[in-house]
C-alpha cells in the first residue's frame, strides 16, 4: 500500500526562480465519487495513471503506474473533465527535502504552489524563504478541484 504525506503552500516572490529547470505537465481527471481521484498525467514523453484516496490530515493513499503515452493522450481527450491542468513543475532541493513548485498556466495562470512530500505527518520542516501561507487543508488548491473551479474564476 502506498501512502502520500504532503504539505502544500503558496509561493511568494521570485527568489526560487533559476534554482531548477522546469518540466511541462498536462493532466486530467476522470470523474469519480467519495473523494477518490483518478488522474492521467503526461510529462514529456512519459505518462502515468494515478489513483488517490481521500485526504486524512496530510496523508492519503496513492497508487501510480506508468502507461503508454498513446493511451494517456486518448484518455485525456475522451474521458477526462475539462479544462486540463497545465503547469510547469520545478523540483528544488532545500532543507534536505525536494520541493515541487507548480507554476500553473491556462485557466489557472497566476497560481504558484509548492508541495513537499514527507516521511511522517509530524516531520519538522525548514521552510525556504519563498514559502508563503500553508494551504494543505484548503481544497480549492487541490489540482482535481482546480479543474472544476479554476483559479481565474475565484
């Protein structure tokens, strides 16, 4: 069983820029029930199917599998809700952790979030200077909700 423990923050300022190269992400969500999400993601020439359970504090079950890119493209175009999530992800090492900064595009342009995966829910973390308000428990910032309620419409 895979468990994801993650905290999410708004990013402030631009001091993080230039610390890493970004990768373009395109992802969509298949409609589900009971706070379960099914995501299709394409990153460059790789693609993945991810199933996530409901959030409990900072944790949730997560299962991710590589799939053929042709399948991912067809699933995105035929089964996923619109709009897609479009973003550039930057991975930055800081304080012994890998921070993933997502700079959104499309209908979520202007939103920049940082996520960090932890080994324990109570793990102490040193916040980089470019980390702002924590939004881990604000469901508006979940990618699956940004499809239904894009940042540009807040």
